């Protein structure tokens, strides 16, 4: 068994040890005293995410032999620690040094930008690394998929609310038997009009809505929803309103998008089962909402992993290290549907979404 064997996680692009327990046991036995042994210890400690020890070992190795390769290994530890400014400065220094390691320098510099969520800069480094002969195809594809997720998100945040804004007054004017919290119920129309939905899915769709549990209770008490056995079901009184909402959303989408595009990216999300209507514009609206909710779930996964609440993440200042880490993780998770399509299809998707109008006429 090679205890140092590892593989690259295709989403994070970080190396993962194949035999972590054996590698940890090996590391605990080491007493490094030269450049080579400090280098081996630094790599093992980094793979095991014992990053303080990895930094010490990589620093010792660099001091004993201040080569470009040793500087790269030290910078990589800084990167994994989230010290991106220091790491980028080291990678830039390595790029100025002579030698035949430029393909590796670009690859590592790209990985640092990738961890930062600077997908455009990561992609540029990875492409240059690939051009210089490095095995960087996986990294190029990953950065491109993440960049696609970030750029598509901008369009989703414009296009989906545009339908809701245009449809809202029409729904309000046409509903005669008006439920409480009509806007919240309208968001669920394409899901609940076709049968029960899991309660957790319904909660997640409105995770940022204050007092959403109270709103659900109001709808139950007034006879619009039934919540039992972990599911939410629309009552007979509620179904006509849901069908009306879907009809208005479908007609609004058709008015906005007379020439709708086809979105082949399909997220693994419950909203892919939602149906607003059968027209091309209505189906596009459903797919865009599914992608938007998939991204919202990715964001929640990212901030929950950091131990935050919804209120705490909303109050988190921009450009802080924690916010940068959350947004980068969000893009990586949100990129999963786009990893299933090729780079040309991704580019066409972005162009086609940008061409869709946000207002009619």
C-alpha cells in the first residue's frame, strides 16, 4: 500500500488521501531533519489538513532549499489555510523566477484563485497551464462550470423575479376568494397544484421569509393547506387559486419571452417536478426557477457548513474571508448541473439567457 496515494476531488480540486488513517500513522512517526523529509511531512500534513504542521514543515523545507518547487509547496499550504493574499504573492513570485516549472506554477496559482471563487482568473491560469503541457483538463472544466454557475445566477436573479413582478398584479386582481399570504402561496403553485409536496421542500423554498412557519399555520387554519405526515397538500378550496396563478405565470412568461430558449442544464432539485404550464415559455420558467432554487440550496449548504443561521449570513459583510468562502462554495455546488454539459453549450446558455427580455414590449 502506498500511504501517500491520493486523488483529486473534481469539485474542490483539492487532493484527498486514499488511506488517511495509514497516512496519519506514518506522519506521527516522522522526525524530519532535511529538506526531503520536511517536504514529505509537509505534504502529508497538508493532505490530512493539519495545516499548522504543514506550514511549519513547508517553511522548514523552503528555508533549507529555497527553490521554486519548495516555494510552490509553501504557497499551497497558505492557500489551503485561506491566506489567499500571501499565497497569490508567492505564486506571482514563482512566475517571475526562471525555470521549467511555469506549467505547475500556473496550475497552482489557478487552484488558489479557484479556492477564492475568482473563476475567470482561475480559468486563465488553468488554460495557460494546459497550454504549457500540464494535465489541467479537469481544472479547466471545473473553473468553466463554476464561472457558468456564477454568470447564470445573475440572469436567474433578473429573469425569474421579472415574471413574478409582472404576474403579481394580475393574480391579485383576478383572485376572488383571497387566501392569506397570497404571494407565498403563489410561489408554491407550480408544485402544489399537482399533488402533495414534502414539508421540508416547502420550508426550504422560503427559508429567508420571516415567520414562515406562522404563515404556514395561518394557511392551514384558514383551510387552504393541510400539513400532515411531513407533507403539504393544497385543499379543494386552494386548488383553483393555484391553477389561476399557474395560468397567469404561463401567460406572463409567454408575453415576456416570445422566443424562449431551451435550457438543457437540469438540477437535482425537487422543483424540477414543478409544472406551471406546457408552453415553451412556461417550461423555461419552470427550469429557471429550478436552477434558482438549486442555487439557493447550494448557498444554504455553504453557510450552514460554516455554522451560521439565515439571519447571520444575511448580515455578513461583503468581502470578508468568511463571505468569500461561502460564495465560492455556493458556486461550486451550484455548478453541478453545468458540469453535465460541455463548454460550448454553457457559453450558448449564458448568451441565450442574456438575450431574454425582462419586460414585455
